């Protein structure tokens, strides 16, 4: 069984969705992944400047086959989620495909995230895993 290398773009100010997504993926049988996201217990936001932070995020994203982005409306206003989308699309010789995940029960989602995505899926295990398998 293949292991999918994933970068999950998220805001620690809205970490509940990130943690639920990771739990959702961990519970899925016959699906393995390695999470290259920036962990809360080892943040890189204390980098000396924005360029250093951008390089650190790029390094985390480098081995990943797919970038997952939670498409909550807050993502539209997040400087770093925007930077992560830009890195995925333009920071590598081969762009990293982006899966936008619409939060469960959300009435408003980020248009910016959805427009940047290769796939937009709902908050559903099979939809998320299917998009990852299709794009990776």
C-alpha cells in the first residue's frame, strides 16, 4: 500500500478543523499518509523574517505529492495560507496539486482557495481520500 506525502495548509488560530481532518485521515482503513505540515509543538513561525519562513514551508512541502487546504472563509484572509497556495502552484518545477476541503456544515468558504484548487471536495472521508489518490 502506498504512503501519500501530504502538506495540510492550516491556521493555528483555526486548528480544530486541521486536527479533525488529520483524525479523519488516520481512521481511514487502507490509506496511509505522512503529514509534513507544520506541527503546533514545533512551529516555524518564529523564523527570522518572512523569507526564512517561506523557505522553511517550502522545505516541508518539497516531498509532498498533494497539498490539502481547509477552505474555511478565514483562509481568504490568511497571509500564510495564501503563501502556501502560491508555493504549491509556483514554487516547484512541477506544481503540487491542491485539494480544497470545504468545512463540514459551512455556509461560507474561501473563493480564493477554491479557485486555486485542482479539486474541491466536501468534508467527507471518501471524497478527500479519493481526491488525494487521484492527484498523487
